[in-house]
């Protein structure tokens, strides 16, 4: 909290004394009300160790709006009651305790999240988003043309990309090269989508990879499950969760090894350095106090844990 001047402190003391003995009178009641105007608009921030690192407007509101594609279990998804759960919401809640704010997850399609940051619809994007130089610089990964200002990332996890097929029907697929002449179902705008396009260019003439894209990963899984594709691809934690849970573990299997291991980052629009540094400090705090490891262990993804919140560590 900022320090008050002597004059301001004395005035507040006189008001408090009058309020204590007043029993009526509009002017006295108004004065008592004025006393609260100088207090914190967000009382939770008074108890949070890192609240003063936040921009004042966010600290006062007590809410950080987080853009997220909430259909990517176990990272973020809706449970049976409709509540948003997963790795990212749990980490968001832990960061919120450090900063004295609520991380409010708002659903959006993955390929619109960075645009939502630019338009200030969201304060952050937290959605299994891989930190890449292209995203940092606002470069389209396919055309390599400048399409925006880019974002800064606070890196909080590491994951590679996996291929999965229907269980017992791997179509002879054990690597990306084996997808030539076959169809893959992926979420649009993801690293899996980019990788499929890159690998398809390496295929022999007439045997390119047929790529079918969807708004979210669950739709891609449904397409594969129904036989509409030969394989699917997702970040390893998501693929592993789908293999474990879909159809009670009877629908899918992972084939081959995960590739393209890279950091997930919490995205912040360029120029919001104060917010970026506040989020980084909060993440380092929960890594240090053990909350981060508890969350990662809860979801069984210890292999992707980080030991430090790095800024823009993607390549």
C-alpha cells in the first residue's frame, strides 16, 4: 500500500472519531462512507505477497481474464458439472493466491486467443500454447509473414507432440514419415497442425498427408474414433490422457515417440511488461513453495515440470 501524508492521516482519524459517536445525520453518515474510499478496492490484494507487482487497474479489479480453449483435457476442460478444471486452471488459482486476484478462464477457439490479447478481450492466454519465436514475433508459421505484434511468454511446462491411432489399428504408423498417403485429424492452429503441414511437404509425389482440422482437440478425437481419419496428434499430456480415458482406455493408443519438445507459455501482449513480470514472479514463487509440483503430480505429468519460470524460452 502507498504511504499517506500526515495531513491525510489526521483527517481520517478525525472522521473515524466522529463516526464512532454519531447516531444520526446525513453529513456524518456520508463522512463515514468516505473513509472506505481510500481503502483497497480489492481487499484480497492486502493479503497477497506479490499483489503490488500487478498493474494498478488489474490489482483494483481483482480479476485477470484468461483466454483459453477449454476443451483440451487434462490441461483445461469442463468436468461433468460444467466447472473448468485441469492443469492450467489449477496453476492459475495458485498464481492468483500469490497476486491477490482471481484467474477467470474464458473459453475461446485456440487460433483466436492471441488476437483476443491484442484486442484486450483477455489479459493473458493460457491454453497449452507452445512458446515459439514465430508467436513471440507475430509471424505466421506457414507463410513466415508478419501478422501481428507478437506476444511475450512466461514458460511454465514442457511437452512434445504425440501421434495416436485407434487401439489395435495403427495402420503401420510409428512415425510422422509413416503418415504419407494417410489422413490425420488435428486441432487447427496447433503445433501438431504445423508439424503435419511440414511433414506433408516431405512426402513422395501423390502421397501427401491429408490434414483435417477442427476447432478443438475433442472434435479431432471424435473424427478418429469414428474411423474418419487414420491418426490424430496432440501434445503428449493430452494424447496420453485421451488414451487413458476415452472409452475407458479402449479407444486409442500412442504410436512412436513424442517429438518437438518445447515449453508451454502463458502469453501476454507485447508492451505489458509489468503484468509479464508479475506472472513470472508468481510462478517462481509457487515453484519454490512446492504448490507447482503438487499440481503437476496431481495430473500425472511430472515429466513436463520446469524448475524456473523462463521468459520467451521457445525457439
